[in-house]
C-alpha cells in the first residue's frame, strides 16, 4: 500500500490567531496604500471627467499579442497550403474579404489553386510583414500577396491595450488594486511630461517623434468603451486625427523594401490594397491627409501594384458599411473579386472604377 | 466554479458556516454530500448523474464482493472495471478511438463515416473514476473488509475539495475519517487557510500572471519558434503546469483541512528530483502511487526479469500518459517518461554491476540534468499537434538560432521566477513547507503571507480554469 504523507502530521506549532491577525493588518494596509495611491494619481484620468487618456493606454503593453494560432492552422489541410497561390494579409478590414462569409480562411480560385486570408484583427504593420515572412516557406506555389494597408495605430483597440481601464466602470476596485495601474502611476510621477514606450510598440516606428498625437476623448464611447450608436463617424474621425505623415514610419518602410524585393525575386506579385472608408470619413480623411496619401501611394507604387479603394470605387459596387471603417461582408466579397481581377490570378474580368 | 473565483469563495463560506452548526454528524455529512454535488453541477449539471451512477455501481459491486467467495468476487470486480473504464472510455476516449478507427479504415481503403456524437468530457472524470476503482480493488484484495454505508462512500467519491482535480484519495485513507465527527482545530483551520493562500498564489500570481503569457506566446503562435523562444516557452510552461496543479492541490488540501479532513500530499519539490524515478516520487504523487499499486505491481513490477520489468514500466507510463488525455501526444509524453525510467534503471543496474557509487558532484549533475530532460517531455504535453511538438523539439536542439521573438520583458520576469523557484525547490528538496514555516520568525511568516495575499489581489490577470480540470 502507498506510503502517503499527510500535511496534518506536521502542523506548524505557532499561533495561528496571531499570524492571521498580523497578516490581515499588513495585507489590508498594503492594499489600502496601493488603492489610495492609484486613486490619487489616477493614471488614466478616470476619476475626473469622462476622457480616457489614450496616449497613456497605448503606451502600455497589451496582455497578449494577436497572432495566428496553431488551432487555426490545423483547420486548413496541408494540401491547401501546398496549392495556395494567393494570400491576403492585413487587419480586420482585410479579414472581411472572404467569399465564404468570414468563416473559412481559404477559398478556391477559378484559375486554380487557393486564396488564403491570413489577416489578423487589429494587426500592426510589424505583424503583417512578419506573417508574410513566416508564411513564405509554407507556400511553394505562391504567386501573389495582397497586402491591405492599415492606417497606422488606428486599428489598435484600447480594450486590448489596457483591459483593466474598462473594468473601472463595473469594478473600480480592480482598477485601483492593480499593480499595472500602480506601475503606470509611478511612471507618470517620475516622468510627468513624457510617456513611457513599451517594447511591443517599438516596431511602430517613430511616429510620435514626428507628430505628437492629440488626446482622444471618450465622448463617443459608452462607459465600457463601446462606440455609441450613431456616433461611429465622429469616433473614427477622432481616430484619424491620430494618423499623420508618414503613414508608415521610416523604420517600417525599411522593413518593407527588402520584403518587397524578396517577393519580386521569387516572382511573387505584391498588391497594396487600400480598403475603402465610408463617404463622410473619406471626405474628412482627404481634407486632412490628401497630400500625404498621394505621396504614400507613390512610394508604395515603386514596390508593387497599388489598388486604392479609398480614392476609387468599382462601378459595379456600392459600398455599404457596418461602421465607418468596415464593409458589409457581401460588399467585401465583391471587392475581393475586383482585387483578384487586377492581379495575374484573377477570378473574373476587371471592373472599371468610378472617381472618388 | 473554480477555487480562484468569487463564486467559490461565497460557496465555501456558506458550506463552512453550515458545517459549524450543531447538527448530527450524519446531517453534516449529508450537507457535505449535497454541497459536493452542487459544486460538481456548477460545471455541467447533467454530469452529476454520471458521478452518481459511478458511485452507485461501485458501492453495490463492493457490497456484493465483500459477501462473495473466490471466483464470484472476480466477476464482480470485472463488472466494476467494465463500468468505470467503460464510462471513462466513452466520455474521454470515444472521439479519439473513433477518429483513429476512421483513419485506419481509410488506410485499407474503406470509407467509414462515424456519427458525430459531440461528446463532452465530464470534469474530473479521470480522477473520481480512479478513486472509485481503487476502492473496489481494495475490497477485492480484502484490504477493506467492512464496506461503508452509501452516504460515506458517496462522500468519499464526491468530496468537493478534491473531486475535480485530486489528489486521488484512497478509501483506506479517507473512509476512517468519516467514522467520527470531524471538526478542525484552530491550528488546522489556520494552517488550512495558509495552504489555500499558498495555492492561490501559485495559481494566480505565478502560473496565470507570470508564466502562462510567456508559454502561450510561444505555443499559441503558429510561427516556428526559435531555439531561445522554445526553451523559454517550455520552461515557462514547466513552471505554469507545476504551479497550476500544485496550487490546486494546496487549495484542496487546505480546504479539506478547514473541515477537519486530511488529504495526502501531491507534490514534493518535483523539479529538484535527482533522476526520473525520483521525479515520479515527487510529481502528482497520488496518481503515480496509484499507477504503481494498481497497475505496475499487479503486472509483476520488477519481479519477473528484465524484459518484463521494462515492458511493465513502459505499459504503466504509456497508460499514465493516456490517463491525461485522449491524444497521441499524451501517449508520447508517457512513452518518453517510460523510456527515461528504463534508461535510468539500466544505468543503475550497470553501476551496481561495476561497483560504482556516484559521489555528491555526480548527484548534483543528475539533478541539473533532470529538469531540462523533463522539460523536453512537456513539449508534447503543451503542443497542439505532433507537428508542432516535433518542430519545437528540433528547435530546442539549437537548430534555429536567431533573435528571440518572445516579449523580452515578460520572458525575463518568467525566467527569473523560474530560476527562483528552482533554487527554492533544490533548497527544500528534503524538507517541507511546514518545517520551513516553523523555523521562520513570526514577523517573516506574516510578511510572507501578506505579500502573497497582496499579489493575489493586485496582479493584473484574467480568471483562468485549472489545467488539470480538462483531465
């Protein structure tokens, strides 16, 4: 029979009552101190007024990075990997581009082979470039890469960056009794005029140095960070205020140039794809960033084919949006067909485009 | 309802309050049984019926067995084995067996389309099945001569602190505790709470907040990780699974102690093991001793020559691997451990033959080597597929050098925690937490305990279930 050992045989000999009394005093005291400290500094400006300080929040490291999971890989058979001739990479706006209604990642092309959508919601440029680099060895038949162009920093949701901030509305104690809030409080006290930069933001380049971004208020958000119905356009306008020249920082362009050269050397077509914006937001975007947009387009055109759906709309397609940034699924499908039509691997004939 | 949730805290306080009332011992046992079923129903209410069916069958079988003689006793034992292992096979291995059968048929050219049963695994079924099974085997062996009443037996199978993830308690250890009214002494109650705090600290602060994000970053990414990443991710997972499971065990032992019940220890500084047989004397002790007593020794153990010893070891470890989950990866995990044990046994025999006795330096080297070799086995435990495990192991062999992809700050913190944990385990390999606590001055104990409570309350982390719940 097993020779088990039992915790009770070795019960500690000291006074438990005294231990727990001391412990209760110490731990309660420590929790009160950190709670009071966080409440006094209030690093996210949650106590006085309705604005979230996005500068501070985006400077924090997200809890986890969004990357392709092994589980998603397994859903796709090796055969499809081998026969894939085209991939789409980008953020949530590119993620919508799927004929099968956003359920499956792959679909057969009329010209043979498969199209694989490897887009990641909220993806940054660094993640998009990384995805292409890592996927290349898995895709021996690859002929084209459709790279959706996100507006830098616009896709990152505050909730991903600092979830505890969103708990404030429901569970204030989780925000106050929080080591990360305390760390942010200390940072703020030590450097009241400069914001800390987390390691995960490094690959986002030097945007802040070139053009400090304005604070974004939460006037269009409910207490839990959701966009209030009917306020979506205003909300995205505020976000577009964050985007300044260069739309892609110098450091990221330095990563993109060799990647584009590598693809060219392997005879893989690179298509840059600007997903459309809703009319109101597009007008606002061009008022703010017309010159930058055109210059950006030119720099990308030197590296691949540019499909600009912000400026132009296919004649046979009317854009319908679920929010100012995201198309309805069936419209996105039509858009995908248009993109394919302008590649060497197109499914259908190309469409004429109307002016913006 | 997991220990690291507010709903459990509420449940525990109510059950503890009711337990303190001046009811008869039988009424308090009925209350504990009801609470245990309630606790289990919180995971998935219909599965209480599975738990109940398993309990009824084993209680009835054991009762009949105790009254029968020789051959008939064996028939009843077979019935118990069939019922318990049948339930386990259906719920845990049904999908796995069907998938492999389909694949096998495809190989010989037969297209077999199985029904999609969509089987859901009842929480903790492997734990309570083994616990219940050990009881009928003990009755068969006449190690238990007086079968208990149904109430006592049902409470033994379903006692909520250890129902879902162990420790796997033996009837001979637990049933006698139900004979007399139990009430925790002040020292037991206080120490039980200390164990709960230690368990929650291990689970919430170490496993979930520090180590899991690093392991997940490496293992959830589809990118083939580089050598440094695979080692960092795997060492982080080695720590995560230890603190997750050991945290649960500490909580279970502590909660039971608050009611006055004594459960066996489940971990004893496993990463300070000197060799693999030593590792299994320290890791998941209640399972390894179960496998030894009810599988390895009945198979013949080491008494029937070298070949049989090797095959018995391999069989035990392969089944131990399969106990964790219906997957070839768990089988591989068990197989590698079996291989390690066979190798170790061979080396010991050879050393004995030539009269070699390792010195202290050599023993220290064995300790240092054991941990990384254990880590290699964890790759198969954690990876999502065999393909991923293969890539990870190849990468661990320094074949994919290059800049690290893991978040450096998170990785640094995780590795510092693991280094501290390993040093602490090596320092405590021949002692116990209780002995260390006894030696420490009162002020140090209070600060230590307060520090753990402070970190449990303030680390930013989402509530996560215990890993072993899935087994």
